[in-house]
């Protein structure tokens, strides 16, 4: 009786479509963050993902679709991560809550260094993902901050939404700021933002309340 022939190594098992898509989207974050939409190529995306050019085409069709899917995935990740943290901590007072949420924003950017560059690139090419994200997060933070402002006797009205939008803009600006010499440590920036925004509004409420009143 002949013995069964052992199967040679052959070609590696093909990954499921979902895993291949995930590899491409993860690679696309890094490529689009450094090359932009115009500078990136399917060849670069495929090489970074460890797949063939043909596989990328079969999975997504073209570079524009890869970019749009990448932007959407980052937007949803950012919203899920930041909104969940921003809506919790009911026991924290206003300043402690603001401080923690500024820290959360810095942490997200540090853990996902490609996220902000890709969202900013999307805005440049006419996809308002960052604008949508700011607006969605502003709703969450406005609801969470309103009750805390009330504890200080502040009824900000529509100024609350404007203030939250400003808070995000300041964090984004500081994250992208290029310093002469070594940058200040993260905690110093977070303390500065907390005192400037929360302390500033409380002083505004006490000294020139008519400014806030105009937003009601």
C-alpha cells in the first residue's frame, strides 16, 4: 500500500475579506496621513497593507473609495472614544470634568497619531468629516456641561455650544503647534486650557454677564 503524499507548503491561505479590508484601512490611515489624498497611490496602500494592488482594487475599487472609507472609520472611532468618556463621570465637578476631558482629547490624538491629519486632509478635499465630528461631540459635551454650569449659577444658553466648539478648536491648535525648543509637557497644556476656559467663563459671568445673555 502506498503511503499518502505529504502536501507541499503551497500558497498561503487567503485572508477573509473582512480581515483584508481592515488591513487596508489601517494602512491607509498611515499613508494618507503622510502623503495626502493626491500623493498616495494604490501601490503604497497595498505595500503598507501587505497585499497586492489587485487585491486592493477588488476590495475597494479605487483610491477615492479607500480614502472615504478611511475617513469614515476614523470619524466613528473618534466619536465613540471621545463621546463615551465625555458623557460620563457624573460625580465630577465642572473644572475636574473639563480637565479630564481635555486630557481625553490629548490621549486620543496621542494614541491615534494619523487620525487628525487624515481628518484635516478630508476637510481640504471637501469631505467635512472633522466638521461633523466637532458638531456631534459638541452636542454630547453641551449636554454634559450644562448641568455643571448650573451649579455655578451660569445659564449659558446657546453660548454653551459655541464654547464647546472653541474648546475643541483650541485642543486641535495646540496639538499641531510647533514650538521653539522643547514643547511644554502635556499636563501644563491641559491645566492652561482648563483654567483659561472654565475660569474665563466664570469671570465673564461675574463681571460682564451681558455677553453671555446675548446668546440666550
